C-alpha cells in the first residue's frame, strides 16, 4: 500500500486561504509514524495571490442542511462523511478498528451547544446534511453512546467510546482556521491507518487539506464524494477564474459595471453565470426547492406547540407559535384574519420558464446574442411599498431560527445561525406584495446570492472569524438587496440597500449564551429582517447615490473582524455568554 506524507504551508487567518495536502494521510500498519514517499517531505510554496473573481454557484452559497449551525453542524457532518468516503476510496475502511475525533477552537468551546459532536457522528455513519432524517438523530446518538460503537458508512461497525474518543481541545486552535477538526483512524493493534484535518469556514463550506484555495473557490466544499466524474467537474471548477463564468466580477464595483455594460439586473448576471453549471430547468427547480425548504421551515416553526421548549440548558420556550396565533386572530388591526398557514411553496413542473417563452425558444436564445436571462427574469416596474405587516417579519424569522435551534431542516442563508432573515423577508414579500411569486423568488434569491458572494470573497461568512456581523449582518445585507431588487429598484439602489444593511451591523459580536444558537441569535434574526426592509426603503427613496460603498463596508467588516477579540467570535467566552447566568 502506497504511503503518503503531508506537506503544508500555514498562516494565521490567511486571505485568501492557501495550503495543499493529500486527501488523507495513510500510515503503515507497523508504525505510527508516516513514512516517506518517493521524495523527501518539503513545503509546497503557495501560488502567488491573484485577483480572482467572486463568482461561485448560487447553490453552493444556499444549501439545505440541519440545525443549529452551518459551521458547527452542517460543516462537521460533511467533513466526517468526506473522511469516511476517503477511507473507502483508499480501500482501508475494513481495517479500521476505532476512531478518534479532535475538535479545536470554536468547535470545541461551543460544540456541545451547537450539536457538533452529534453531527460528526451522523457523518461518520454516512449521513449527509440535506438527507439525514432529523427525527431519528437523538435515538441514534443515544445508541452510539450506550453501546460504545458506531457503524462507519452504515456498513462497518467499530468500537467507539464517546467519552474517550471525542476530544474537546478547548485551549488549542489549529493555525488555518478557528473551526478545525481532526480525524484519526486506527487498526486493531492501535496503529494509525489514516488521518486528516478539516476546517469549517462558515455557511456549510468545508476546507480539507486536499483543497487548494486561491480565492475561496469551493471545489469539494459541499460534495461528500470524490468519484472520477466529480474530479473532472472539480478540475473544470478550478479553471472558473479563466474561462467558466460568462460575466465575472470580483467586487460590487465590478458587478455594477457588468450590469451597466450588459444592461442587465444583478439577478440576470447571476443567472447567466449559473448557466455554466446548470440548465434552465435545473436552475429553476433548484431555486424553487430552496424556497420550498425555507417556507417549510417557517411553517414548521409557527405550527409547533407553544408549550415546546428548545433543547439545551436554557429551556427557552418557543415563541413563534403563540405570536403567529395572535396574528391569525386579528389582534393586530392592520392584518386581515387568516384561517391557517398560507403555504407559499412553488413547483417547477408544468410552468414555463419565461412568460410566453418555451424551453425550446430559450435554448435558441443561448445560440444568439440575446441573453436568456432577459426573458426568464425581465426587468420590472417600480412598485409602491406599504407597511401593513411588519409583525409577520419577526414571527417568520423567529420561527425559522427556533426550528434551526431544534435541529430541524433549514437553508444556510448564508449560514444556519442567520437562517431566518432572508426567508422572513421573502415570505413577507410573497404574501403581501408579490404579483408573480415564481419569478420573484428567482430574482430575490439570485440577487441575494450575488451579494453573499461578495462577502464570502471579500471578508467572511463565519462568526468564528469575524463575529456575528459575518452571519446575521451579511444576511441582513443580502435580504435588503434582494428586497430592493424585487421592488423594482435599480442596481445602484440594490447596492446601496446592501451597504446600509451591513453598515449598521458592523462590529456585531457572536456571544451565544451556553454555546446555544438561541440567545441572542433568534431575536437577532428578527431584528435583521426588519432592518433589511428599512435599509431597502432608504435606498428606494434615494437615487442610488451614497457616500459609503458596499465594497468599502465589506472591507471595513473584514478589518473589524480581524481586530475583534476572540472571546466575541463564537467562543461563548465574552459578552452575554458570561454576563447572563445559566441556571
């Protein structure tokens, strides 16, 4: 069996991240020390930093997963699954007798409250965040701890003592990122067979040592398998900076220039780029599936029992069900009475992609000079905005985040901790303003994804790096821009709204009490949704001219995050986490 050693370059909070290692380090069966391959181990120098664009797929930015945290639940589950799949690929899975999992930094400090260990155990058993049956997780975790065994990929049962083999390194942090974890696999003689390190960088994105990063590209971030055909796709994605996307942009200024040059909206630009990875039908179906999942998380949250309490030591009672019932009873004078939950789910089947335009005609557009997005997402007339139901905004956001806190299924938007803001604003728009829900959902999500891409490239969407400004702050900015777009705002007004949404979230800390994604996280999403509407209104009432640009506020957010003390970055070592007693 070929043996491989690791090579790496390290730095503290690099931007962009850069390091290279093999997929998994394999060890000989007779020694715990890695042996040399065909050449001596040496550091691999990083590539020179290049000015790469910010474009990633919308469906990498928005993904379906489970609560309560994208960086502490979704990412670690994916990392565990990737490691197990690597063992299968190297044909050593059957040799594994036991595993050791080490959590570092924020993952260790707030892991219990964020459900990190449970997520890792499910990933080891072969589950994926978008497919795992959330109702069975508690009983399966109990069986693992009681029987002191776990089933790798659901096929190979090994010894696993949770108290002994799940290690929380509270005072250690791996240099590449605060959210680090390490897997070590041993044979029956306690010889190490394989090991690797992974880093959950926010939004469910996972960086492992095999992934070489130039600008935050996500080759394997949200893939748990590495079959040959996926390697080919990955190779293509690595070249995206040169040839893949139709309309590249690296910052907000360039995005606005592209929109003006092509006479397109932001959503149309994103749609054209997305066509490089998906067909028209796939784009539509995926966008509507994302929205249907968002809508389902709102429904599950408001229709739960008001007597239910959220898991964890705080014993927080669910608030969304009672608040929603008050709205339904007409206790708020401006709200008409409603007879139950108003579903807003949409289906991609049986409806044309563009009004009066068939799929065949759309295909013909691609062969000419006319861009298909102009038909699928036509520019809209300016709409008037009323404020009859802001209470719904808060209820919807609280509902999603309470569902997230219970480990339910939500959409990373752009993270789980900020999962309530964007669905709340979009649901509000669909129920009270929209005249064409299908197109509005597509325009809203594509616009918000473009803004999220800018933050992901220019700063971070990880609270462990930059505090809550990178999660709820970014979600507020994205929602403000998306709402402005569907209200018929210009691209300059969309950029202005997104800037306002972040400018007044700068410095927002992440200090969850007891390490739970509950207080202040749930209410914070509700306030961010209301703030997003306010930011949009300010932008829509202006002409798009403003003193502070979105690029400037993104860079300010990045610098603020670097200056922020670590105790305010998802460690529960400062702020509310130490000033509010848990009893």
